[in-house]
C-alpha cells in the first residue's frame, strides 16, 4: 500500500465555485459547495446528505466534468487522529478496493484533504433494507427470498475470497435504483483466520452477534450466517429475535438461543430460521444449504421487485 495514502496533506481544498452559466437566478444565489481533488484534478458538487454513520457522514456528490453521481463517505481527519482509528479506515479502503461483484457496493476511488477523507462509492439510490423495513415493518416470503438470493450471492463471493463481513444488518444491505441489493460497509470486515488465530474481541452490532462471538471463540463464516438468520427473522417478524430492554439480558438470550417463533410465519420460514439459529456453528446451515432449503425450493422467488415495494406490499405473480 502507498504509505502516503492517508497522510494529511494539502492536496485538496473546499471552495465555492462560480455559478454554472445555465442556472436560474435563484439557484445561482444558493451556490453549491464544491470539493476539489487537486491531485486527481477533479471537482465535485456536494449534494444532499444520505445519512450519518459512526465515523462518517455520507453525501451525494456529482463529478462536475462527467456529471456522474456517487455516494461519498466523508470522514473528518479529527475522527481519525489516533493511529488505530486511521488503521480502521485504511483497512476498510484497502479491503473494499479489492471487491468486484454485482451484489457488493462498488468502490470507486478515494482521496483526502486537510479536513476530511473522502470515499467514493456507487450510489444506491434506494438506500438500504433498514429504510424499507422501517416503512414496511414486515416483508412477504417472496420478497425475502428475492433479497436473500442477492445477499447470499454477495456473501458467498466474500467468503470465497476469505473475507468475513462481521456486521451484517439491514442498514448494510444497500438497494440500487433497479432494486438490486448490494452488500456494503466493510468497516468491520476482516480476512478469515484459523480458529486459533482469530482475534477474540467483540465487534459488530449487539443484536446480531453470534453466541460464539459473545463467548469469545472468534468469528467464522458461520457467525456471518447467524447474523443472516437474525436478518431473516427481523424482515419476516418485524422485530429482531433477541431484543430486550437490557443488553446483558439480550446477550444471555443469544447465548441460550432463547427466542420465539411467531406461528404466523410460514412453516418453511420457521424451519429455515431454526436451522440457522443454532448455538453450535457447525450445526448451522451453510449458505448453499440455505439456497436448497425448502423455504426456497417450495416457494417462488420473483426475478424483479417493483420500486413501490419499498413502501407497500407488492402484488407478485408466480
Ligand atoms: P454506518 O455503517 O455507521 O451506518 P456509513 O458511513 O456506512 O455508516 O453510512 C451512513 C449512511 O449513509 C447509511 O446509513 C446510508 O443511509 C448512507 N449510505 C452509505 N453508503 C451509501 C451508498 N453507497 N449509497 C447510498 N447511501 C449510502
């Protein structure tokens, strides 16, 4: 890796540009902010905020010359002043750069200026499954099968490359304009290590942590599968499987695999969830076994979902 990659420098700066000639008077008075990559010789209009994360704010930005729009993670230098914080971001960038798959958010490029680090990503205009879930509360079995096929395709690609995501949750499943799902946010992702080499630190989102991660036995591909089981449960039931008012109690429930399966779920969905949420990682279904489970083979999966399904139950015909 280039050692200068993330050194603070004066390569870029933020400025106010002259208004575009073809703009109306009212637009011209609200000058858009422009981010300049001096070294890369490119300028970007900073658009609306897409969301806030742990380290970063994410904005829509448009390349002034090509008019291509990106989702850009903007990380203030002040948030990564400590070496371990910087390392985390470098890890995320270096890992994400190597990924190329239709169900993984595309990494475009990055640069930094005195104030921020900018990570340019494919814009997923329909945000994430978390946004869809908030609007819908529960999804139907065909929709869950549709999204699961995309998630599993992306996740198999990662696992085959020896990469664990370690933070699978609704907010990290991004949705493109064409309703295709893309795995994103590699802030906690790591190379797969042998059980002995594994770091035993706890990371990830508490509700979706697997029992073996809580018991400090490390995170394997099976732990990503556990999180996926929690995602399926949440999408079908409307709430996460292990949710209590107290984090300690939640951890206890996870370790004992204590959760309830609503009888309103289809029998095959109940079977699938209980075959994934197994305490022993070796007893859990693998990604391939999920795809050949009766939940998939006995029910239909649509080839496409209409954008209206982000906010209302779609009419789907087998
Ligand atoms: P975190 O993982 O802590 O939520 P992120 O920086 O990954 O933080 O993302 C912050 C928010 O920005 C997300 O919740 C999402 O709404 C939005 N976002 C991130 N990446 C994209 C993208 N590629 N396309 C569209 N929106 C995005």
